């Protein structure tokens, strides 16, 4: 089912009676999610992504804007008739019901011609349970399961009624690191097998990048960028998106453009044709550095971290926003560990230039200096 | 489902929500009136004059000629002021004694290590289950035998301890980290000083709660004062008002009686309105009435 | 050693008070209840045996008190718990004015039972001079006036139950509102998305989740209602036997003191019978709640 959000805005009245300020959680948000895809909704905590999820599920009504499922306007519909499955961050499994009873719960609510016989319900529940591989725990109470198993039960409960759309709110954040890795692949598999349009919310960019067909980056209720993970990584539209994606994070320098040359400090690092003189932010991905004896950028080298496959040159530069510059280079490169100074050339396709004020990306093709 | 189905569901959803809200508020308001009405009625009756009250065969909802006559009567023709002072004395002394006894005991249980601590504490907890009705018979005999009927000692002594408050305070004291105690010991602070200078200030919210609950309990206590006093000079407000009802004001002077009721009710209501949060929190932590 | 002594010193006041006014009386009341023909004045008794119990159990006043108490318990416990649940559900579903309602509902808790009981008495009473407020309402709806205070038994029982519910409700509302508020919103959201109806959410989620608190309220409600006394005094005066409105606790005190008093042995026996009843019912309640409360 294709999901379309049209100019969606949600304003919460202020909780505190003294301050009259209201909070805009989601602001003029428009987005189309294609059928059958897995979408990662990404942003720092408090950016309104959970609110967006609640708007899609119908738990909250938008202040303005419309929501469409396929061709149907569902903006004013209560959650139960929208046909969405929702998995909560803390799973919200009913503690007094067994796993099986938890999974059966949504089916028992069906009314009218959708009503199922006891037999049909059990079949569906078993099907969902085996899809998430928890068939052996059906008679247990949620408190007798591990976090990962509870998570699976929650997914089974959301899937059992064959929702048109599956919504997951921070599905992995309550799991430990190892389990998280395993579960996210599991999530990918389940989504592929069922083909249900799935939207999941996360603040972990690595998680979103690794399994999503598309990621949606939002900040303070505003949509910043949407696209395939690699595309967003390679072509961030602004400084925020560039900083938010990638580990280690992008290295940001204060710089300026002077007669079509990109300057950091007194060194001109790249040539930028057609850009007028101005102050800019320069973002360089860690893999965007080429160590070079007479490189254009001079940094003070602090340490070399050897990782095996590649290594990191840790350095610093007075105009760099990050405390440390991290440059990832192939371990075959020769670098001197005791050197006080590191010189780099910058890869033009790994270097992004942003307006100093707005942080918007300046579209230009930087090229190495002639 | 097509468009019209959606519209129908939308409309039904909105309407049912409105109806639910209206019903909820109506219901809540009805009960609020049920709660407030007796208070309104007692104030109303207390400002009606004796003659106008008695001439209203069908009671009126407003006082046409409000008077404070009844309040003057309440303080002059019956010893209401006496009952009032007695209750204040009783409440203050009982609460103060209770506080000393329970704080000391709670401190011992929470902070000090001694042999038999667990057994003694279990016995204390077991006492929580004993209904006061069982022990009151012997206490009545004891106090009578000691010749303390119609005295403040007789009223106060059996009302001093409360195992529940010891328990409540002990739980609270135990939440203070051990490091504070060790730090104080290193600085050469005595146990008693540690209790008064560190533990009590830290646990002040709980102590205030306990004090307020005890005050409410004292102000409303009826059975014990009724048993142990038959001299009006030692009556508290509860048995005082009962005395007023049965033998006060000569003729059945209901407005004057209501004035007395208002006077008795006001202190606790004021206390409640000031410490609303604390009282409700304290009560929900386990204090049952009576 | 030194530490031990110090600790006992801190405990001493509590132990003295509890020993004198709780532990000793507990033993003593048992002794009393088996001492036959005890005379308060001379403090002598004639023999030891179960006569006191048999006397009490055959005393028509006691039987009346037992009957009254049971009726009161059977009516007020379910009514007050149900009503409190209803009101708490209402309170929990609103935002505006919630605190105001909560404050108002709590008021009866901080009132003097005896004093406010008098207000109820004049509201319900019918005298030669006045119909009384409640009878006025009854007349308004075309009913016939009843004297609720000195009239027929059912009417008196009704007032007693009504007043008891009015008095005990604040505590129950308070406990249930906080129990309801502690059920995480996520459970409701999950159920809503799954299309559960309001009624189903209530029976399958809300009720099971707050069932421990409901059982707690039922148990304390039973205990409290069995010990009813001062509400009855407030409404009907101290001579409850004459009004046929006595309760078991009232019977105990009447045996101890007042015009009918001077019989601590009978009082002790009656108090122990009451304790037995309360204890049995509490145990039964606990057994049922073990079965029902599942997590």
C-alpha cells in the first residue's frame, strides 16, 4: 500500500500553563512512500519522528494536512479501521496474557464479515508465530521471555491481522548490541517475505542505512532529505544530513571561496568553478582524504589507529569543527607514525560545500587544483 | 471500502467521542454535587435563624436573612471552645510524642545493626494486622485502673504509637545512601546528631506526611475519647458534637448544631487545601481511614 | 555489645508503648473472653469457660448487630468499589478540571465522621416541622415521604449505606485513579491500533492490569465495613440498640461502657468473634485473589 503524506502539520498545545508556547512536532511534511518498501525514518531524538508515526497510525490527529493510504484519505479515520500494525519501543505486550493470547488479541477484535472462527484465528496466529520463529513459546507469559523474543512477539502481534502498513517505533533500541544486529536482518527478512510497506523509526543512522530501501531524514519536524541510503550519503542536501549520516562522522571545516578556489585557512584545497566568493562550511568524509607528501591540506597529526583492513589517521586542524579529524585510508599506504604533520589531498566527490549561514549544500563540481 | 464508508466511520467516531465526553463530565459533576451538597447544606443551615429554619416546612436553598447568631450560640451555650482547645492539645501532644517514638524506632531499624533486629521488626509488622477494636477493651480497663479516666494522659498514651508510621519512616530512612552515614562517622558525628542533622532533614517530606495523617486521625478520633471521658471538660470535638446533638442547646436547635459542625470541619478542610498533594500522596501510600 | 544496647535504647519508647497498649491487651482480651462472670468493680470472676461466647451468640442485640453489619458489608463494599471504579475511569479520561474534581472528591476523607454525619441526619430526617431535604426531592418525583432516621428499617439501612459509601469513596477513588494512571499508555495505543472496542479494552486490559489494586480495595473495604461504628452513631445517636441499628463494634463498646456497659468479658468475646469473621473473610479473599491476579 502506497502511503502519501500531504502538508502534514501537528502542533501540540503547551503543557505548561505558564508558557503559552505551543510545540510544532511535525511541520508541513509531504512524502510519498512507495508500496512494499522498507522505510527508515531517521532523526535525532525529539525531532518528531514518533509523532509522525502516531499520525500515520491514527493515534494522533494532524492539525492540518492529509494522509492517504493508496487512494483513500484516512486523515480522520480512527486507528482500528486503518489497518495498520504498530510495534512499540517497549513492545507493550499485555503482561497478563500468554504469547498466544497476545497474538490472538487483534484477531478477536474483528467484527462483522471479517470475523474469524476460533480455528482460523489459531491458524493465523501460528502462521505469524512461525514467521517470527517463536512457535515454541506460545504458552509463556511475556515476562518469561528475553528482550529479543518479546520483540518478535510484538511483531507477530502486529502482523497477524495482515496490516496494510507496518509501523515500528525504535524497534531495536531496547536490545543489546549483538541482538540488535541479528534482529535487524530478521526484520529485513520478514519484510521481504510479507511484502508489507513498513516504516520504522530510529535515531541510529547505521541501523537505518543498513536495512532500509529508503531513508527519510528529518529535523525539528521538517523533512530534510529522502532517498536511497547510498544516495543520501553521497549527496546530502545540507550540513545537518551530512553530519547525521556516517560513522565516523564527516569532518567539517570553516572555509571560504576566493576567486573560485576553496580555501581552508591559507591553503587552497580544491577548485570550485562558478561559485562566487563567500564563507562556507566544508565537509570531508573520512574516506575523502588522500595522504600525499605535498598535499593541499596540512594538519597536525596526533595518532595512527590501525584497524587491519584500513587505518585511521587522527589529526587536528585549527579550522576544523570536530575535535579530531579522522581520515580513513588503506593500510597499504605508507604513513609515518611519528610524523608531526600530515598532508592530504581531498577527493572531490567526498567533499561537500555548504552555505555558511543556512547550511544548504552549494551545488558545484569541485575539481582538484590544476 | 469506498469514500462514503469512510465518511460514515469518521462521523460515527466523532459523534461517539462527543457523547462519551458529555456523559463523563455529567457523571463526574453529579458526584461532585453529591460530595459538595452536604457541605453547602451545613453552611446554609448554620446561617439560618432558628425561627426561620423551623418555619420552613419545605426547606429553602438559600438563607433569606443570614445571621451569625448560631455561631455565637455554639460558642456560648455549649462548651464548643472547650472541646476545640482539648482537641488541639490532644492532637499536638499525641502527634509530637508519636513523632519522637516512631522516628527513634525507625532509625534503629533502618540504621543500626543489632542482634534480633529481624525478629523484632517482623513482630512489629505482625502488630500492624491487629485491629484496634481488640485491644481497646483492655486499654479501657488499664486506663481505668490507673485512674486516668478524664485526663489527657488517659486520652493520649494509647494513641501514641503507630506501627505503620514506623514502617513508612524506616523505608524512607533506608533510602539514604550508606556513604552519608560513613562520612558522618569519619567526621566524628554521633548517631543522634546524624539522625537530627542529616536523616530528618532529608526525609522531611515523609515526616510531614506522617504528621498530617496523624493530625487527621487525632482530629477525627471518636471511639477512644468517648470511652475514656465522661466529663465534658475533657471532651474532644467528635464526642463533643455527639453530646451537643443529644443534650446541647436545649430544644432541637439544628442551625446552632450546624454552626458547631462547620467550626469543627473547617480546620481539617483548610489543612487539606494547603497540603492537598502531600495528603493525597500520603494516603495513597497506605493510610486507610480509622 | 555497646551497639546492641544503644539500638534497644532507641527502640525502647516504641516497645514500651506497643507492649502496654497492644501486646498485653491482645493476650488479656483472650483471657477476658474466657473468664466467666467477671465483675469490673471487684475484678473477680467465677470460672473459666466458653460461657461468654455462648451468651453473646444468643444475645438478640448481638444477632441484630451481626445482621446489620453483614447487610452493610454486602451492600457497601461492591457499591463503593464499583462506583469508585466508574468515577476513576471518568477522571482518567479527562484533562480539563481533573484536579478540581479530584480535590472535591477527596473532601469527605478529611471531614469529621461524627460532625458531617449530623448533616446527613438533617438531610434525611423528617420531623413535625420539616419534611427534610431528601423527602422534598422524593415528593418532587411523586413519591411519599419517609423518615429515614426514625422510620422503617430499610430506610435507616439505606441512609447508613449511603453515608458509608460517601465516606469511603475518596480513598478508593484515590487508589484507583493512581492505579489507572500507572497503566502505560502504550497498552491502550496497542489495543486501539488492533481495533479493540472500548469495552474490550476495559475488560481485557484495564481490569486485569489494575486487578491487584481492586482486590486490595475489596479486602480493606471488607475489613473497614465490618468495623463500622461511628457512621452509625453519627446518624442514629449513641443508643444504637434502641434504633436497631447497632453494629458488631458498637455492641462491643456498649458492653464495655455506658448504660449497658460493665461487661468486658462479653465485649472481649464479641470482639474476638468479629476478629474471627474478618480474618476468615480476608483469607477467603486472598485465596480468590491469588487465583485471579495472574502476573
